[in-house]
C-alpha cells in the first residue's frame, strides 16, 4: 500500500489540528466509506482504507 503522493525522500511536517476529527477507529474511507484499516494521506489529509489498494 503506497500513497500516490509519496516518493522515496519525503519529509513531512503535519499540523495535527488538520487531521480528521476523532480517533482513527472512527475514520471512514473517503471512497468506499469503510472503517476497516483507515489511514490518512499526509499530503492531502484524505482518509482511505486498505480495501482501496487491495483491488
């Protein structure tokens, strides 16, 4: 699972107030609305799930 925004030499500083609200277990994928294995892109801050890359 790789985010399309990342490359091999990424160094990101994120303002945590920009992250989705609530705990990661409450996040839903912005594509399929699943709450299974949520992750947030550190570039665009969209929430996705492991299912997105499993297809």
